C-alpha cells in the first residue's frame, strides 16, 4: 500500500491535516520508515484511529482485543515463533472459520502458514493495533511466554544453566575437601593450616599479578572499535537499522519518568526505536508511573507474567521474545546513556569482525561525589570499565558484561538462548557464554551514567548479589574444566578462572589472610611459625603491602581518564572498601546455599544529585 494512498485517506477522514502529512512524508524520505508508524511517533494520530483507517483501506473488519475475544486454546496451536514473526494471532475457530487478528496487511506467507496449522478453514482476517497484538499474544501464550523466559536456556543446554547450583561431582568434590579439612584440623591443625596457607597465598599473588597486567594493558589499549564524532555525523538516518531497547523496571516508579526523558534524548530516529518497558505483574506503581509519563508511540509496556524466579534476566527474556529490532540494548531504569551511543554501536558492529556479537559501553556515575560509597564505587567502575575490560579485550580474554548498556545482534542473542534467569549476574554469565561459543564481546567508546549506591545496606544487597552471581557463573563453567579449555582455549579458561572464580575467592580469603599475617607480624608469636616459613612470609607480606599498594596505585591512576581528580586520595581507602566486599561475599556464600536464585532489589532514586550533573 502506498504512503500517498494512506495519507490521502487519513486527510479525507479528517484524522490528520495536510501539514501533518507533509511533515510525515518529509520524515519518511529521510528515514524510509512506514508512514503510519511515523504519524504515530510524531503524535499526529492515535493508534486506534490509525488501526480503523487501515482496516477501511484494506476492506477488512476492525477488532479491539480483550481477554474475552481471544481463545487461548485456538491461539496456542499457532507456534509462538510464527505469531511473533507475522504479528498475527488466531483468536477464534468454529471448525469452519478461523478468525485472525493482524496489525499489518496479511501476507501470502502468513496465509500459507495458517493453512498448514488450521487446514480447511476459511480465514476471517481482522485488523487491530500493534498494542492489541501484544496484548493478544500475552493473553493467548501466557504459559509459553513464562516457560520460555524461565526454562528456555535450561532446555536448550542444561550444562549452561545455573538452575542446578551444584552438580553431583561438585558436591562430591566439595564434600570430600570439607571432610578432609575437618579431619586435618582435628589430627594436625598446624600442618593443615600450613597446607591451606600456601595455595591461598600463591593464589593471592597470582590474582594481584593478573589484575595488574590486565589493567596496565588496558591503560594502553583502545576500545575494540573506536568511533569518531565525524563518523557518527556522517550517518544517514535511512541507513540505520531498527534498534530494540529493553528496560526491565521493578519498583522504579521514582525514576521511570527520568529514564523516558533520557531515551528521548538519544540521537537516533525515533521511528526506528522499539522501546520495551518490562514491568512486573505485581508492580502497579511503576506501571502507573510509566503510563503517567506519556510514553511515545515507540514505547511498548510489556507486563512480565508472575513466576519464580522473579529476576531481571527473566524479564529480559520476555522482552527478547517481543523485540523487533535488528540490534538490541539493555538499559536500567536510572540510566542516562550518551546520546550517540546507539549510532556508535551500529558503526562498531559494521566495522568489527563477524564474530563480534556484543558491545559493552562503559558505565560510570553521575553522583560520584556524593559520599564515601559513591566515591569508592566510582573509583572501582573507572578502573573496571576504562582499564580492566579494555585490557581483557586486548589480551583476548572473555569479558564479563556489565548489567546495562550491553548491545547485541538480536538473532545471535536468541541463538545463545538469551539470559539465564537463575543466574543473578546474568550479564557476566552471558559474556562468558558468548566467548565459550566462539563469539567475541567488545568495548565501544561510549558511556552510560548511572546512580551509585549511597547507602551501605543498599550497597551490600547489590554487591552480595553480584558476588553470588560470580559464584554461580564459576560453578556453571567449571563443571567440565577440560571441555572449557578445549572450547575456549587455555588463555581464555585461565582468564575466566582468575577473574570470575578469583574475585569471590579473594574476598572470602582476604580477611583471614590479612588477620593471620598481621597477628604474626605484630605479636611475633611462635605459635604461628609453622604457617609462615620464609617463602610464605615474604609472599604474605607482598600481598599485604605491595599487593595493596599496586591496587591502590591502579585505582588512583584510573580517575585520570575521566578527570575525576578529587577522587585520587580516596584510593588510599581501598583496603577498607575491600573489607566491605568481604562482608558481602560471606553473605553471598550463605545465599548460594539457601537462596541461590533470590534477586535482592537495589533501590534507585535516592541521590540528591541530578542525573545531568556529570
């Protein structure tokens, strides 16, 4: 159907003016988007009016979708993949006539597929709106949506799912080690403690050296693909692909309006954005706040069906089912991405190698100077995203994704099985899983600004969840160590072990190691002499003094890229900050056994600093 025909019809019906049509046609010349969608984006017409007008043009009846109009038994016979592909839902079947709701003119391919699934039926095609199609899919396929979002990865490859926390071999290994430790402490306590002290000390040295080497490598590294401002400005809107933005938001009524404002500031054609707000079924406040913010026509409000686990990755899997963009990015509700981030990601994907399927933008904080915690958090993130991740990329080691601003090639993300809803750091898990499948995760030179936790309780909840997720990821990918090395290579496997496995272990062992070392050095008690022969003593002192000094220096250096000079001296307080990590690690370890899938919610909207303060 030509744009002229639709435009003239809408003008004749008095639904739009000649001026509105001219503006939309001019925009269409620039972007190549469908006229009806452009009119919706521009606010020139309501969805309902456009749907009725299209039905008149196509000479088809119009229908509004309600729970009463949809027969789930009929709709569920049509494969969910076909429903999402064609944006068509069979809603009634009397044995002779099949009623199908569509939001676009039915294609021959759709008719042929329906004829195979519902043979011998006369088609009664009815037009509805895009929003109503989403509602019909949700009503008719609720069970499928829930099952796919929760168990999709598990049924695809159980070995890559954190649903099973410990496998039988892991139980046997840890159980045997625990029994041996208890027997050793009972029969020969000093010898046993010495046997523990040696590998722990060596492990500390190895992890400190690893992070130092990676950080130094990152200091001299460019991002995977560096995009210039001139390259961004040279892009034509017509050449840009569709882009889905997933925003999982649970109990985020305080910040959801601010997020929608940030998304409007993105330098990307609004008609090529497919924004999905993923709202939980039991969160009426955020749903009401989202509606009150008057989201644009490119925003869809998707209600995530209730079901356990109630986690961010489960919500993202629902969004992935409905996403229509060629590329896809995740933002959290408090995020403020740089306006040109999507364009940079598009250019980076086009320039990068075929195996590059995900790009991570840097994360930092707009309330970095609010209190002790926000300053330390900013120091940590500056090192992580500006030095450590670029270093991992330069050394071709697996990159654990951050929880937001991950840009994906949508088809490959579906091929990988989406996110693991049982892993509470689904981002890190997905980054490692992509590497295990031979894909590459890269870094793009753009930043998303977030709200740093300013309250200790909130920080501990968030950090213990992150560390628990690292424990889950380490357990998942260490189930078959030989297979891990075979699939990923020795270097990638070692990088995974030292970063993902090493991070929680360092924090768990740190207070014990420091305490024993300090007691021995300060008191010079002979009772601990067997634990500290000269070689171990020097390594322990290296960990305590030089290791901490190196880490402090690297964190000091990290702030210079972003010119956050007031934070330099706060790097001296890192040992205190790391002790908070140890507290969070023991909390995470306890939850790994008692509540492995529990998602501890981080409260946002607590800062006094405006999001634009960066």
